[in-house]
């Protein structure tokens, strides 16, 4: 009996030990995955999934990533929980010069690993670019091309172009815009206008900027403008500046010189005038694949030069295939008091254009 009792006690002790071990294992939390310290870049989505590959860029609220298994992907920045780079990247914040180093981003903070390490609030992050600072990292832009060819009872060739480029640093911004339209129907030119605009901004604060110089060239013989040059300056303010919505206004003095295509006999074919210029630009990411843009510029000038002119452009852009987007733009140009031609005919005050095309972004 003593031997049998001892065996029972031993079996009970073994069972107790096994049960205690299993209970301890059950209470131990599962180890979460952590990327290894290697040369790859890693991102974690809000779903908890990790992707390994190469970070292409973060700009305008979009993170581009080249996954080892899934190839090129684009994510809304709000859908990315963590970023860990194995390479050196350039990071740009509001009101701060760009920083360079390896990067750790979590839900609230951004850490730049260097000598020493630096930490910032995630909400101030503007862009991430792989590698050391290079001139091309400061540039972004897009170009839209529309084309229409018709042959048969009516022969028509129509070409429309919209292009925009920006060079942005913490303290400055270069603005370059172009709109061109050309139409030949039955060997007769019925549309031929070109508008090019350039400006330079210096940011006094993160929102207040001074635009010391703007230059605009415009040509449209059908509106009786052989050449029109406008040079000016402005002060502007960014009312909204988030990853999805941007809205700014500006106003200032300008000088305009116009050469008219055709005028009444005895009248001068040139006119120079001081002007008051104002404008606003608004962009909004309405949905993941839909962007809205509005750009308005106006001039108050003397009656002989037109009294009031404006250029209004608005449109929607739909993401389609790779870097190409489908673009719908509406352009409205107005001259309040057009200059009569030698025949006495007065050009219409308003020109409207609806442009459909493919847009390429860089």
C-alpha cells in the first residue's frame, strides 16, 4: 500500500506540473512580428499587415511602395500605421529644413536615426524621398493631353494641353503653369491660344507667403490679343493646408502691356496699364481615386485694355492606369470690354472650353 500510495502522489504531482505549464503558456501573449534590421524598407498597414520592399516616395498624402511580392502599390498616408526604412531617406517637415537618415514612423511620431536621433510629431510630416537630397526631389507636376482627329465630310485636328510644375522647399516655391489649345477645321485655324504663367513664392511663415514676381504671357488672335504680357507681385495666405485639402488666396499690383491683333483705323494697336491682380487655388482629394482642382485669376485694368479679365480653370481627375489619370477640365476666359477689330466687329466676351484628356503625374 505505501508503494501504491507513493505512485498515486507522483502521478498527481506530474499532472499538476503539466497543467500549470499549459496554463502559463496559454496566458503568455503571442509575440507580434517585428521587421528584422536589414536593408529593406518595411511598412505596416492599419490592418496589421507588413509589407517588405522599397519605399518610392511619400508626397501629397500618398505613399508609393514597391512590394517584393505585389509590385508597385499606392496607399493613402492615413492607412499606413508604421514605416521602417533600411535605407537613408530625406524627410521634409513644415517650417523645417529637410533631414536625412534612416526612418522610423509609428502612429504619432517620426524618428530620424542619426547623430543624434531626432523625433518629431507625425502630423508635421510632408514628404519622404529615398536617398540624399537631390534637385529633382523638390519638383512635382502633371501634364494633360487631349487630341481629336476627324476625317470625312469635315476634317478636323484639335490638340489641348494643360501642364503644371512646382518646385517646393521649406522656404520657397516655384510655380509654372501652361494652357494651350489648337484647332484646325477644313484647313482653317479656328482656335489658337497659349497661356503661360510663372511665379516665385517666399514663405514668411508656414502659411503666409510673398510672391515678389509673377509673369504671364497670353496669345489669342480670336480674342484680338496678338501678345499680352502681365508682370506683378502679390501677398498670399494658405487658408487650408492638409494632406487632402489645400486652399490659398493672393492679391497684389501688376503691370500689363497688350498688342492687339486688329484695331479700328486711327487707334493704337498697343495698350499699357497698371492693374490689380487677385487669385485663388483650391484642391481637394474627394475620394481615393478622385481629385478636384480650381484655379481662378483676375485683373482689374483700365477700360481701353479690357476693364476686367479672368482665367478660370476647374476639373476632376480620375485615377486609371498606372501613372495615367483621366482628366476632365473646364476653362473659362473672360474680357469684360473687348477691343473692336478694324471691321467694327467686337470679339465675344467669354470663351469656354471643355477638355478631356489623359494626365501624367510626376
